[in-house]
């Protein structure tokens, strides 16, 4: 059901889950013009009381089914443990509602594929919240790569470590490396063909808390990420090497998060200099591009609502979410096989996607 606020259509939202990320989502949706959050569902009465204190006009319930059955709600936002994503997501889609899912999209690629199929069949917007893709830093890196400023991309190397938070339902790959998988998908516009990973669970009965993952690409690029819940300091640093220039991205830097270095190497097989070192080094200036300082989640929320209005697929649509779940599955399988290389399938989700307007 569509209300009107002046001449602007209002999208009615229902939020399922008000835990760690739910308050951030509710704040952004509540502050966005053209959006009305109708109801919030959570199993914990104390969490719902905090919603009512801050947003007295929003209904609360301990039953997610109330949001699914509410015909006034046009879109459902799911911010619950990943084990519930498929159940809640499929219920929302079958009720004809647009869907926002937190990352990772689902527990398995089979579940993700089912959600993609359902959304496409019903021409509904399916958005997966890979928030890093909406940061000014990652978007700027994407611009630089797509413009050719870096040349051919040779490698992506990331360190994403901290002390905790230990998760009960997912391992450190699904919790932390998922960010790098999404960033790589966005930057390279290429799905990896294989993955090799090693990792360990130091505490019986809990998921793996440390992992090293390497991704291989047809283009010759290689991606590597080190993720851990056991580091004494928090590090969020990425290196991207190109044949022309190189980038550092430090998400914890208050300013100059992205720096571009005019550094690189040149290689020759000229027989005249074959007796000399064939690799030459180039060192130039460093510069820090200006970044969009908008909150990434606000950018994502605005994009979700715009996609609903226009009937267009989001940047982080269900197909991207599916690809990321496949990489998580392959990396976890490799890790539990002590580093064996696992190939990643190609499928129809790599094809271009368009939606018809509703």
C-alpha cells in the first residue's frame, strides 16, 4: 500500500531484528525522507522497549509473522542471525515484499539461489547489505581501477584482524573475510575461479577464529586476506597493486584512508639486456584522493529505496550475495581440507540482470 507525503511516495518498511546492527538500520531508515518504518520485530522485549522509547510511533512485536502479514509494509529488512535469513527472506518475498538482507546473505549457496529465483520471478528488489561497497573509499578505488589509472590489477592483499568479537553462528571467514570477498567482487568485476584457505579453531565447540585465504582469478590477479579474532590490535588495511600504480586503503585512518602511489615495476625480455636484471623499478609521487564522507549505511539505504522506486537491481543485489556465499563455502571447505584448492563454479548468476518496474 502506498501513502503520499506531499507528492512524494512513501515506502513503508518493517525491520526484523534489533540487535547489534538493527539500531543503525532503524536510525538510517527513520531519518530518510520518503520512508516510514511501520514496525520492528524482535524476540527480546527489552530490545523492543528501547525502540518504543526512542520511536514511539513505531509498532513493536515479538512475532516476525506480524510484519509479513501487514499489507501496508512494502519492504522487509532482516537483521538477524544468518541461520534465519532464508526463512524470513523467503516469507517476505512470497508475501510480495522487497527484501533487505544482512551479510552473509544465507548459510548456503542453495538457499541464496532460491531467494534470487523468487525475487526475479516476482520482480522484487533483493538487496544484500555489503556495506563496505558503499563507502567513499571503496567507491573511489573502483573509479580508479575502472578508469585504468592503476593499469592491470596484479594483486589484492588485506589484513582484517582484531580481538573478538567471537561469533557463535559463523566462522571468521563469514564474519570478516566476507567484506574482502565483496570488495574484490566490486573492484575486479570478476568471480574467482578457485580458492585455497587455511585456518584453525583454537577453542573446541566454537567456529574457526583465524584464517588465511587466497583467491585465484582468470585474469591472473590474486587476492589474499588474513582474518582473525585473536589479534592484540585492530587492523583494517588493504593493498592493491596494479601495473601502473598501487593503492593503500586503511579504514581506521581518520583522513587519507586511500593513498595512491605512483610506484611499480617494469619487465623486459629484450635480448640486448638479457644479461642484466629484467625488472626495473619506478618511484613517483603519492597522493590522497578526496573521498565522499557520507555514512556508508546511509548511502546503502538511499540506494535500496531508489531501486524499489525505479525497479532497478541494486549494486549489491541477490546475485552478488550469492557469489559471496559461494566463496565463503569454498573457502571454508578448503580450510577444513587443510588448504586444498577448491574450484568455484560458474553459473547464470554472472549474467546481466534487469528488473521490470512494478
